[in-house]
C-alpha cells in the first residue's frame, strides 16, 4: 500500500471536539431520530392509560394518576414537542426530496425553522387544547 501523507487531519469525522464541529443538518437529523424513538414512550403510556380504563376503576386510577401528575405532564409535553419537531423534520425531507433547499444556507434556515417552529407549535397546541 502506498504511503500517502494525509497531513494532520482526524481519521474520523465523528471525533467531536477540536476536530469536528457539529453541523445544523447532522444535529437536527440526530434529534429527528431521537424524537421518533422518544414518542414511543408517550405512545406506550397512552396505550397503558386506555388499557387501564378497560381493566377497572382502581387500575385506571393508577394510570390516570401517573399521566396527570407533574411528571406525566412533563413527559407528555416533551412528547408533544417531539411530535412537532419530528413532523417538521419530515416536511424538511419532503422538500429535500423535490431537489429544493439543498444548499447550505437553505439547510440551515430550515434547521432553525424546525427548532423554533417546534417550540412555537408546541406552545400553541398547549394553549388551544
């Protein structure tokens, strides 16, 4: 194998720190995946709540207490934010699938819209529901 002088570059782009600066597209992509998985927790809690309602009043009281407690409110509010963030990420990918918005400036703009929009839509949903 030829001895190629690669200079003083890192061997892996995943080395965060002085070598690699996280980019908007990579971070929003990671968070879209995380929010998709995190919504499973909310889905399981809601299914548990429905199942508890079918099993009887005492079982439902336990499930209802968990979901309406302060920790349940936090989990469901974060799940609502995750739903909006994940939805906006899907819309961004639909736009990219048409061949639009692939330049760096547009990608960063859409990333900021995803972040800000998810918070705004979460607050609006909480206010109106």
